[in-house]
C-alpha cells in the first residue's frame, strides 16, 4: 500500500498522533489502538472512487475530554454537511466513517482531532443535549433545511437561494460552539462545503476563469473574507468565486482582482516572468459579474489597491 501512495506513511503517523495510539496493519489499511481499545481505522479507499482515504472512528472513542456520544454526534454532523460519507467496512459498519479526496483534506481533519485531544475542552461546552445524541441526525434533514430556509427568507431581505444555503449550513452547526478556534474552523469547513456544492452546480464544475473542469482541484474563493463576513454573506454565492488553485491563492493574497466587467487586474508585484508562468497574461471571468457580485468585488479592489500602495511604499523605503 505504501508503494502505491507516497503520502500514506505520513498519514498513518498523523493518525497515530491524533488519536494517541499505536499502529496495527491490515490488508486494507491500519488500525489505531490505545490502552482503552481500538480508536479508529484508516483505509486506503477502494470502494468509492471519489474518496482516496476513509477514516472510521470507534463509537467508544474518547477524544480529550469529550465522551464517545459527543464525538459520534459531531462526526455525524461533519459527514452530513460535507457529503463525504464513507463506505461501510467489514467489522466497523456501525462506526461513523468519513471520506477524503486527497492527503491534505485527510491531514487537516486529523489535525483537528489532535487539537481536540490536546486542548482537552470541557465536553459540556460542546453544547449538545443528551436527546440530540440519542436521536442523531434528523431522519428527513431536507425537510428541516427547507423549513428553516422558508423561515429565514420570510424574516429578512435575503434571497430564497441564500436562505436555503444558510439553513443547510446552520442545521449541522447549531449545536457547535463558536468559542474555540477548533470549532470555528469546523463551522467554516462545513459552510464552505455547502457553498462549494452550490458553486459547482452553478458553474458546471468549472473554474470561472480558466474553465478547468477537475472538481477536486477547484477552490471556493470568498470575495469578502469569511472572518469579516456575516453568515448571510458567507453563504451567498455572489460573495464567492470558483477558481483553480493558483488563482484562488493569488486572489486571496490580492495579487489579482477583477473589475466590474470581470476583467482580471494584475498586481505590480507580479513580474512578467511570474505572469507568464502562471498564465496571467490575460484573463477574465467567463460570465460578467451580477450587480450583487460587483458590490463585493468593489470591496476586494479597494483592498487590492491598498495592498499595492503598501508595496510601493515599502519599495521606496
């Protein structure tokens, strides 16, 4: 297995560190065992083509100060929100199993587990009621989400499409606190997954500039950053672009922006050689921004200009 994937050994080490146990090899992956029993199984996914790895977590695993019931409830919400439910593996079919498309996403999730264990939060701060844990996810979540969307749209001026996404986001995170960095990152990851699914549908799984149609590489680029936005803005498709990885990174660092017509504007910090290497010699959004998106892009261009001014000042100094 290691010969097939150069990242496998590193991921196994990450899992052992995250759960604090020793490694037992299996034909299909590895187990992490601790003194209190088996904590999880990590698989090199073969059953579902969209998953490269899958992690099944024992329903008896304690992580940090959290009880098994709380951990299972949290994992079920994460799986439901991300849409990455793993296959049922022999012997652990009752364990919550989450899939990952690549090494980075699996590593990030295991890092989250490690921090939950290392920081040892009070489990009651997770905010879950015992009835929630016993009931688990609502059997007909789509009805609940639609009901929530109708209520949100009726109470505010946001569009029904944004209200639907907002309700879909809030359903799995309503019981997660916003008091620690770990859970804020979990909430953000869930929200971005909800928005990403909608953007992939709107833009037919293609980068809005290059037309790249490899979905696993496409990134959601918030125009107004997540940390500075309201929930309504965070889940608004007008406040996001679906971009190839290099464009996402450049847009986030204000190396590129877009004018009101969608034409790409390039930073003076990008040399001619860099522009050539990145394919930034010319470019534009494939569809002209809507009026709502233009308002968000105006904010981004203001930050772009401030960054440019700061760079010019540094050059003079």
